[in-house]
């Protein structure tokens, strides 16, 4: 009888904090499945949140017994290996042709990183250390892997909250961006037409582009070489034309494999004692600020540019597509233009700004690594 | 005003400036690339090889 009782003794170890984490895990699974919010990440993360918060869970380290999720975290994410592989996949999925046909769209990618730096300052004002603030601010990169990369680099204890915020807001771009854009633009501005010249881009230019970007970014911010280099390596595989099977693997199998592990391994950072804190709520709020200020930065920059080029005006909504949430942001902006005028299609410009946001966010991550010292 | 906040303002200035500088260099590189290797030239070479 006592042996049977001992089988259930672990029930006594359940804490209310763990029960709350099960609910949070359940919510993440619900959002992923029912609302289709980044399901590839939120479903494994939700399940992982439950897994690591079972009392005395064998999935995470307990005393001297190493848990498999902690082991995987230390060998794949803490040393950035898994993320680098994911960057190859992202690079292979990116088509930079719309950017090469209209290079000035790159400016919006840069302007829309403003939210990152604004949030870093705000986080330090709220009492976070500079390293934690940098890890929080990078949520504004609107690029999950970059957020994980920077957070892991600074070994922040808030990694779980940062990742949940980053991926949740990426999925919420269609809800976050439109009201912000409407608040800072007029209807007349939203109706500005932008003729798209279908400038064809040569294959040679497309092949040289990733090599040149890597060289320039690497010389300016050497710490960004790993990030941008792997991204551009993936793009080179795509564009060179002689590695079709590798390109196919990099675009499909590789990201799927990495993502399969990423979500559940990242959940090892969602232990109740680390996650259920006031700081988590602050991080969730700061992440929203980062996305809003990215959008504001991009749109206002476009409006400033219009002051100098009155004959060749830019629809300021394009600036909002400069955040890296690809291709959702471009679609949102194009849809908003169509809502104002059903014949005004700005998709190609928006995609140009959106892919440039992908480069700029990785660049911003690299620049932060150069500017904020590791503890 | 704590020193970390002031440091973060400096990071904001230098960081945004850094991104824009790299961006401008990249735009210049893209313009030069598409001028040196225009699509039309490649297409003509391909056509002449086919003929």
C-alpha cells in the first residue's frame, strides 16, 4: 500500500507557480493551434513549458542529474549552433531581387530598427542591466533567431520571456502595425502611389550581393559576421544556381528540423521560478513598445524623405515594412494601401523594404554585440 | 539619471548611426553591382550563345 502511495507522492511537490506555467503552456498551445499564431514555435514551446514545470521533471537538470532539455540547450542554443543553421535556412528563403531593383528601400530597413535602441534605453531606465536591456531591446528586431542569438550571447535569465514576446508579437504584426500606421499618417499619405519599375536584376549581381553584404557588414561590425555570414551563405546557395538540392534542403528540411528542436529546447528556460516574475510582464510590455517604435521609426523616416523628394514621393507605410517580420509586414502594408485605394498596389516596394529589414535586423544584432560588452 | 541609461543613449546614437552608415554603403554597392552587371547584358550573351 505504501509503495502505491509513494507512486503518487510527487503530487505533494506541485506548486501553484508550476500550475500557472501549465496554464501558460496551454495558452501558447491554444494560440498556436486555434489562432495559428506562429504554431511551429508556440506549440512546441507551450508543450515544453508544461514539460519543464512538472514537479521534479526529468527533462531538466535536477541536482546532479542532467536533464535532456538543459543538455540540448547548452549544446545547441547557448553556443548558437542551432541558430546559425536556422540562419542558413532563412537566407535561402530570402529573395533580394525587389531590394536590388530598388536599393533605396534599404533605408527603411535601417530606420525600422529604431525600436530596438529605444527599448534598450527604456529597459535601462526601468532598472534592467545593459546586457539584459540589450537582450530585451532586440525583440524589436522582429526576428526570433536574432533575439535568441543576442539573448543567449548575454546569457540573460529572461530568455524564455524574450522568446515568447518576440514570437508572439511577430504573429501579431497584423494587429499591432495598422493602428500605429493610421495614427501617424494621413489618408492622403496612405494613398500615395509608387510606380514599380520592373528593373531586372542579373544573376551575377544576385550572386555577388550576399558576398559583398557579408564583407561590408563583417568589416564594420566583426561580431555580426557569424549572423550575417550564415544568412548570406544560405542566400548564396539559393542564387548560385548549381546547388539546387542544397538550396531546397536549406529552405525546407533544415529550418523544419531546427524549428522542431528550437521550440521545445527553448522552453527549458521557462521554469516557473525564472518566468513568473514582474520582469516577465515588463519584458512583454517592452516588446510591444519595441514593435510600435520600429513601425514609428520606419514611417517617420519615409515622411522625412518625402520632404526632400517632393516629386518622387514614397508611401510612408512602406517604412513600416522595414521591420523584419517577413513577409507578414509587407502584406499588411500592401493590404492597408489596397483598403485606401483598391488599385494602389505597393507590394513589391513593401517586400523590398521587408527583406532589407531582415538584413538590417541581423546587422543591428551584430552592432549591439559590438557595443554592449558581455559580462 | 543612472549611468546605465546614459550609456544606453550613447548606444542608441552610435547604433543607429552605424546601421545607417552600413546601409548607405550597401546601397552604393547595390547600385554599382546592378550598373556593372545589368540584366540586359547577361540576357544578350545568353541569346547569342543560344543562336
